[in-house]
C-alpha cells in the first residue's frame, strides 16, 4: 500500500490593506500586524509606511468623519483565498469590528483588513472578489503598496504606479511607522531571510 501523499499547497504572493479610523488608530493597525504575523500559513515579507486619508461614504468624502490610517502588508501564503479571508475577518472581529446587520457598509471602523490580491487569482462571486474591486482606484491602497513594491502589478488592472497616477483621492504620509514584531518601526521594511515561512 502506497503511503498517502499530501497535496502540495501552492505558495502565492499576497497583498493586504489595513485601515482604521476609530479609537487609537495606530494601535489597531499594530495589533492587526501582530496577529497577521502569527497566522499559520501566512508569511509577512514587507510592511509599508502609514498614510492618512479621509473617510469615504456613498456620497463621497465625509469631512465630518474621522480620517483613516492605512498601510499595506505584502507576503506569501499557502492559504486558499477563502481561508485567508476567514483569518482576516477573525482578526477584525478581535479588533472590535462588528459584522452583520449592525454594521454600516461604508461605516467607520476600528479595523478593516482588505484582501487586495492573492497571486494572480481572478475571482468574482458573492463571497469574495479578487483582486479587490476598488483597489485600482484607491490611493490609500496604491500609495503604500508602491512604498514596498515599486514595480507591483494589480492583476487584471495593470502597473500600480500607473493606477496611482490616475487616482484622485488624497492621501498624506503619517509620521509614525508600524512596529513590526521583532523589527521595530516598519516604514517600508522587508523581512530578513530567517523570517518564518508559511
């Protein structure tokens, strides 16, 4: 009887966008980063600078709502997209986000983690759309992404640098950097060769 062979799971490049506009925004992002760093099957390889952006609502920018702090995390994962989405949703919930009927679609967030891209996966269904359907238009995603991957390409949309040049929403650099576990302040930092693998 032949020994059972385990299916080799593909390793895919992953891009995640983090945001917060309630409470201690920087602390919320750092808590999310720590949780992502200990997620089985996910390896963080780079963490961007932090940028600030106004809150967007269905009618446009809401100047009365608190602004967002945003960052992008890139890395690699052996998780399937649905499993990665479930992991990020669990981190959001632990960070105080309330999902379901009590959550406004465009409402304020203690923590928001968007799965922007998983390798070259193209997908559009009721559960998940990849790449993220609005990433190509959002400077608060594109700007920090370029900080860690200047030659990045958004699958199905093109070079991130070109998309950033067309994006019209405003972002500003935030003076603080995220504290990446074991590496101190992470302003556009990348992992060392001995970082944990998926």
